């Protein structure tokens, strides 16, 4: 998988997690631990995107 393809996939995953987090926050019955986990996963994906972008910049 190319860096660009991997970036696209990570950005899609980040957007999906963002949507899941929004839905969880809208529903008051959502467990706080679930919200924390979604935020953690979203941040991890964001960090992966940033590292990959940095790696891609150094290759050019």
C-alpha cells in the first residue's frame, strides 16, 4: 500500500470515529468509558496520519 493510499484509509477511519463519537455524545445513555475509548482511538489515528504525512514529506 502506498503512503497516499494509507493516508486516505486513515483519514476515512478518523472520519468514521468522529461520527461515532458524535453519535455517542448525542445519546445520553452512552457509557463514559465508551466515549473515552472513541476519543483515544480517534487521537491514535490522528497521530498516525501526522506521522505518515511527516514521513511522506521527508521522502520528497
